[in-house]
C-alpha cells in the first residue's frame, strides 16, 4: 500500500474490502486481498468499532451472528469481554432481546457486546478501531488482558488515541495528515527526542495527572 493514505479508519475499511484499493496493494500472508474470496476474507477478520451495531435480537444471537456456537462458547466470550455483570443484570440474561440498534444500552455496553462477539468467533485477525473509547479504564484493563491472551497467535491491529492500549504492541505506526510519519515499537518511539509519538505520549500522561 502506498505511504500516502487517507486515515486510520480508511485503512481498516480497505483491509475488509468495504471498498476496493485504487492504488497499491494489501497483502495477507503474501497474497493480495483482491485475490481472496471476499466472504472468506471477512470471515477471518473480527472488527470492533467505537459504535458497534446491535441487532434487535437476543444478546446471544447478537454474539453468535447465525454461527453454530454453543451456549457455553457464548458464555465464555461474555466472561472474556468482562460483560457478565452487564448481561446478568437482565431478567433473561443472554436471552434478553435487544432494542433496535441497542439504543437502551450505553456506548460502553455495546462495545462490551462487540468484544464478546469477536471473542466468540475467534478470527485470525483482530481490528480494534477506537474500540475502548467508551469503556472505563478498569474494564479496559480487563479486556486488554483477554485480547493479549487470545491474540498471541494472531495479527491484531489497534486504531487508538488512548495510548495505554498500544504500548505493548510489536509495531506502532504514527499517522499525521494521512501520512506515515513514524514507525517502531513503544520504547523506540518514546525515546526519540522531539518525535511526534514522544510528544503525544508525554502530553497524554501529563493529562492524566492534572
């Protein structure tokens, strides 16, 4: 793919082939994603958005998405997503029927269900697009442990402004104005004097102490 790109969410949309690449290419295990069956490609990718879609069906159905998953698998995914307390607060538990678009849930609760969904399906690639933006810090830490555990043998792509979610990743790509301006791991970038990531990191943690 060309260095010139439009933005972080645009990249995730291109990986999923929500629209096709006009220039350059994206390779998955050395294979151009244009040469991969689109249904097969998307089946291998699990994405959690900042505002995930919730169907007017049961919580269980929202997690299974018509896949042949057992109740035990769904329950395990709910626990991994730290959503058990939320789900069990309903009279019917995971059989509780959601309103259209989940509009009775908070933004954070919808994200927890989206995490349970991705954990249940266990795809080869995780894409988390500002996925913890509406979750409190304590819950985020619990989910991060689950993500770390499950993604050891997977490719995980995190789009984040909350830098605590990316400090342990193998490679950080910093975008500004649609261009890649820095690459490296956390230690390399944070110790780069005058670097963009260095400034972001220091400003982020300074804001936490105010």
